[in-house]
C-alpha cells in the first residue's frame, strides 16, 4: 500500500486545473461489505484525494473579476466670491498691460513727455554713481615745482600769484567753460556736479570746453603781466576750508 501511495504522490497534477471534490449523496445505499482486497483501492483513493486537496488548498486564491468602479465626473462650480476675485485679478492685469503699453508708446513717440521725465528721474538717480565730496579730492599746486612764483591765499580762500609760467588745475575734472575778457582768459573746471574751480588771468588756454583736466598737466599759461587767481566753489559757495603748505593747498582736518 505504501508503494501505491508513493506512486500517487509522484503524479504531476497541475494545481490550477485540478480540484477534486468528493460529494456525499443524500441517499445512502447499503452496499454489501467489501472484502479487504476491495477496500484497499478505496482507501488509496481517499488518501490521494486528501493529499491533493491539501496541496491545492495552499495555492487557492480568489480573484475579483468584477468591473472597476467608474470615476465620477467632477462638477465644476464656482462660487460668487471666486468669480469676483477672478474678475478683479483679470481687471488688474488688463490695467497693468494698458499702462505698460502707454509708457512704451510714449517713450517711442514722445521722449520729452512728463511721464518720461518722471520715470527717468528714478532710473537716473538709481543708476548714477555716487559723487565724491569735495574734501575727498587731493589738491595739487597750481604752479610747477620749478616755478619761483610766490603763491599766497586770501582770507576768503582765493589763491593768487603773479609770475610767468604754466598754470595747473587744482585737481582733476572736466573743463566746463572757457571765455575771454579784454585779452585775459578764464577757465572753469567741474570736478563734480557741485564742486568747481575757476582760474582767471590766463594769457593762453590749452584746453577746450568738454576736455579732461588733469592736475599734472597745465591748463593754461601766464605771461606774468597780470595776476592769476584760483577759486574753489561748492554749490556756488566759495570755499576757504584749506591752508597753504609750501605752496600746496591742503584741506583742513
């Protein structure tokens, strides 16, 4: 009998295709008693069925083959508050676009309009570099180191001398004005928009209006017949906050 059981276990029965079920009948028939030889195959069948059922039971699973639930369509509904907020945002966006278009067209066809002037003041002030204060400039002598001129200063802060030779700017800047009066020339140099210097009594001028003035390059020449005067101004106010040290002007501390 053991050999027959081993043989039954060696049978390769596909798990997914075999399901052995033993049904019991409602009406039992009385059968004649079986001999021992007839009972052996019946017992063998029952054991095979139980063995197969135990193996199949470990792999049985259920699968849901029903249709998946259908997604409900979302209903879009806007409240009155949302509609008002959207309308306000849309109106603001349109207003900004109209203003931008107006500014663009104005810049193209009316560059000197009031709105362009107003906007340019902000852009100019923001992008313009910060100007130095007049005390941040290093002052230089107005005559050459080889000159024998006696350079002095008045109580009001005007430098003056009478000698023949070249005349130098008191510090770097840009020549803003050059004009002549009775054979004597005057040169005005802008160091910043507020800080300027004026040289009068020149016989000859070397620089034209708009050219750069360097403290080590002469801006004019004096024949020594007239007095040369050098004055410094800040916002139109004559400066006297410096002293003369060996003919070199130096700011007071």
